[in-house]
C-alpha cells in the first residue's frame, strides 16, 4: 500500500525541547504527533536494562519497544490511523491507549529520546521525511530537564538530579550517536527557520 504520509523525526537529548517543537509544528501545519516515549516498557518488564546499582536504565534503548513504535508509525502513514499506548513516566506504567489520525496530513512528527533509532528503518520503508537532533548548550538542557522533571514529579528528586548530571556530561556523545544514526544536529532557532522554508 503506498504511503499517504512520511515521518519527520525529532530526536535529541532529554530536555532539549523536542516535545515543544513537535507541538509548535503541529499547531502551525496540522501535523499529527506520535510521542515515542509512550512506547517505554513498564517497570515490571523483565527485559529492562539495569544500571550497576540495580536500578532501571531508562536512557538505554532497551527500555523501549522500538518495533511497536515503528509499526505504529508505518500504520499511521499507510492506513491513516494508529493505536498508541499512553505511558505514565512517574509510575513507569502503561495507563491507557489512544488513536492518532493522519486527517489528510502528508507529514507525521515522531519525537522522543530514542527517535533516532527509527531513522534507518523508516528510510528503508520509504517513510522518512527528515530527521533532526535538537540540542542546546548542555547546561541549558540540564536546567530545563530538571525543572520539567521536578514539576511533573517524574521520579524522586535525588534520582532526577543524578540522572540529569549523568546525561549532561554524556550529552556530546548522545548528540554524536544520534547524528551517526542519521539525524542532522540543529539548534532550535535554526530548526524553525529550516522547516519554515
């Protein structure tokens, strides 16, 4: 079945503004959004990767259902709709399900911290519109991420601070890895200009 739409992938470090930019693009162009973080595995999944201290490594791609995310994107592009889970990060659980509709749009925005891992498969399926790794100065990202995570009570504060510092020092490597997977590294203002015209 020929695809009615293609996927614009927005990846980048946690806290880089992917969700905000996806919402802005959706508002400006009417493009539907698939929030790939909703495809996280629940906390009781025995296949979850672990850190040395035994806690779950939520920043490892193994904590995420990649094939299910790809299947949803392909269904949306080819059939016009896709069922998606609704994930609650604060409880690390799937709390419901939803439906994303194409509604005549030729572009779907897919955003999430593991979004870069969809680039090559989408390219192979002929469904890739483009892929961008959104990033800032790493300390700007640290501050935005920590404020967001505390506001949303995603995890205990000590865990959020430790994770935030670990991700901040790893950020150059994270951006480099996502670019190696096919994304174009870009600052938010440059992204807005690029997609505007």
